[in-house]
């Protein structure tokens, strides 16, 4: 996968699967839920994360939540964070723990 491509691959959920499971995802991951996951894609605006235990969900940790001086985690990195919102485009928005700890 290209470093700055939308996350795709045989083991990632297709867009239709993510769309069809939105209600179940919102129910399983209410705002404030702590998550762990793997970075599966990177864009200049943030990283996409496959959330452990919720295979049809794709999370986004946006760069706007990242403290100055930090870098985006690399593809394949394990990350932890908290759900902060469910976006209209079916992404689960998260803030990473390492970003919250550095902002203090």
C-alpha cells in the first residue's frame, strides 16, 4: 500500500461493509470508548486505524488533534486512543493517547 493512499486490501473492510455496519459500530463504540488498533493508512490530514474487536469500523485520527512537534504514527504501528465522534462519512474519529499525553 502506498504511504498516502486510502486504506485498501483483502483484509480491510470494503466501503459497503463499513456503510452497512454503521449502526452496529456506533453502538459498539460510543464516544469516550477506549480503543486499540493498527494504523492501516496515512494521509497528510491524519491516519486511518483498524480498530481491534470491531472489524467493520475504520477510525481516523486527524492531524488537527496532534500536538505541535509530533509526527503521525507509521503504517503498521499499534496505537491506543479514545472515540471522540462518529463522522457523517462513517469514520470513527479518535484522539490518540500519545497525543493527549503530550498536550498536557
